[in-house]
């Protein structure tokens, strides 16, 4: 069985090494294009990002959705997870320190892409039984007018997030637990069973219960991890300038470390960066659409901030912990969470091992919850909410099985599958949002005009008549029109 998994991992890796040149090209094209069209919205509107994240639900049917902050935490639950800890370690172990630079660059460009896709998700959201729903499947169908492509995307994201990415999360939890108590099939089985059971308890509760859980877990765990990383940086403060020089020098090919060349740094940085911050992949818009805001741009800005939080802060925390511990770089051995764990223990002591296991458990588990929601939302898109219940129930069972199986799987196979599927997702989504991006630019112009006039921006569909297929935001709607009961 092990030889079969190793062989399959190598075959998928071969495909990824070719296909990802296309994905990277699309990511760069989209990031540069949207940055230029919006005049660097991801930089100019940073104060607005910080303000909008704390706003209470507003706009049409404010009671029908969740707050901007809750929508942010659902998306952050998916973003902040093993990609920030195990994924960064994996990138450095294969691509060297330069991979970190390419993560940063992708985050800077991706901020504009995240703004566009989340603004579009808000523009094309629809009312569901439990709140607003939306995402790429909706703006591909109603905005791009390509229902077949919308259906393909809905299937791909369901498989990617519900099954493959959730296997990645549970795999990293299992890897971390075994690094502390010793690796064995029994430990992996017990770990997988516990994660699957806890996941089942929450995912049978709906988006409100999901957002209430992630609303607490993500900020607390991420803050604890960042604080520990700052302690490591403070301990090694004199080494920080040399570390930054190492990252930049290796990224630009000025120096190579044990065989990790420029191409490896670029490829690993881009892959792990996309897995972590998800900008352009088409996942976060599913969470962005659930928010009740007075203007679509507000949620676009909120999710753009999420890219920075994920990559510039949390991923950098992991990178600094590893690089300041001076491990070997660019080896052929795939090193994930164990590399971060050993580096942290070297810096602050043996207690950091159990601590990191606790942090990665909660971050990865919250990612499983966020990932689950993306799949459910798209199953309901495919089947229709009225007929989706039996499909959703089956999906929940399969999610729990994949969570269990991921704890037992090979690290290489699980991550290579994740690379392949997220590449497919990103390709479809980027092909859709590039032609639709002009609508997001005009939304930003409408928002900016109102802000310049000292107003709290409110969007009406009549302000953007060229946007076809929009079902919310009609003139004359009030929050009293629809009072839909929400299941807790």
C-alpha cells in the first residue's frame, strides 16, 4: 500500500510540475491586472479594510445574513490552518528561504484579486433558507452567463474543500500528534476518529453555529501562535536582518542553498501561498457572500485584509521560527509540521511541542469547518436548496470519512492532491473573474464617490445597470421585507 501511495504521489507531482506554470501565469496576470485597474486598492484602502471588518450587519435584509466579522472568520477558518504552519515548512524544506518572498509577493498581488472576487460574490449573492449564499458558481452562472462552467466549478470546489483539503488538515493534526507521542497506526487512527467526531458535531448545525465556533477559535489560536513567534524573533533580534537578506537573496537567485534553485523557490512559494491565503482560488467568495453589508465593496475590502492577515502575519510567523533556527534548506525530504515543531522547541524549549500541537489542532479543525461550508454551499447550488438535503447529509458523512482517512495518509500524496485540485479551482475562477472584473472596478468607483461625499456607502442595483442577473440590491428594498427565521 505504501509503495502504491508513493507511486501515485510521484505521478500527481509530475502533473503539477507542468500544470502549475499555467496556474502561476494566471495568478500573476490577474493580480497585476486588478492592481492596475483598481489603482492598488489593496494598499490605498487599508484604513477602510480595518473599519469595515467591525461593522454591524447592514444593508438590505440585515437580519438575513451574518456580520462582516463573522463572514471574515469563516473565511479565515479556511485560510488560517495547516497551510500557515505545515505548508510554510514544506515550502522552505523544498524551495528554500526564497519561497517565503514569493509568498509575500503573491499576497500583495492577491489582495486585489481577493477584493474583486469577494465584491462580485456580494453583488451576485442570493437569499437562502439560512441566510445569504453566493460565490463563484453564482457569478459565473448569473454574471458570466455560463451555467455549465458554474456547475463544473461547484463540483470541483466541493471535492477540493470537502474531501481533499480536509484530508490535508487532519493529516497535519495527525503528524503533529505523532511527533509528540510517537508515530504509530494506532495513534493515527485514534486522532482521525476524534477529529471526525468533533467535526460531525458542528457540521450538522448550519452556518450560524459554524460561524459562532470559528468566531472564537481563529482569533485566539492565531494570536497565541503569533505571540510565540514574536518571542522567537525577540530572542534572535540580531539575526533578523540576515534572515531577511537570506529570503530576498535566495528568492532572486543570488544564492542557492543545498540545491534549492530559483525555480523551486518560486514554485513552492506560489503553491503554498495560494493554499494558505486562497486569493483567486474562488473559495473565500463563498463566505464573503454570506455577509450583510450596505455595499459589496465592504466585503471585498474585508477579504482583501484577510489575505494580509493570513500570509504577511501568520505565514511569516512560521517562516521566522524556522529560519531563525537555521535548519537545513532545500532537502529532498518532505518536511511539514515536524520541521516547525522542532524549530520551535529548539528556540523556547520542549513545552513548545505540545503547545504547537494544540494550536495546529484548533487551527486545522477550524479550517475543516470552513472547508465544509464551501462544499455544502455549492451542493445546494447544484441541487437547489429545496432538494439538497439528502445530498448534504451524504456529503457530511463523506467529509467525516475523508477527515478520518486523511489522518492515516501519506504527507506527499495528500499535499500533491491538494496542489492539483486547488490549481483546477483557481484556473476556473480566474477565467471567470478577469472578464467580470470591470464590474468590481465600477463598484469601487461608486463606493469611493460616496465615501468622498462623507456618506456611509450604500449600493443600489440601478447604480450598475450593466450588471445583469443581480437579484439583491434592488431599489426600494428594506430590511423589513423579509424576516426569515434562522436555525441556530
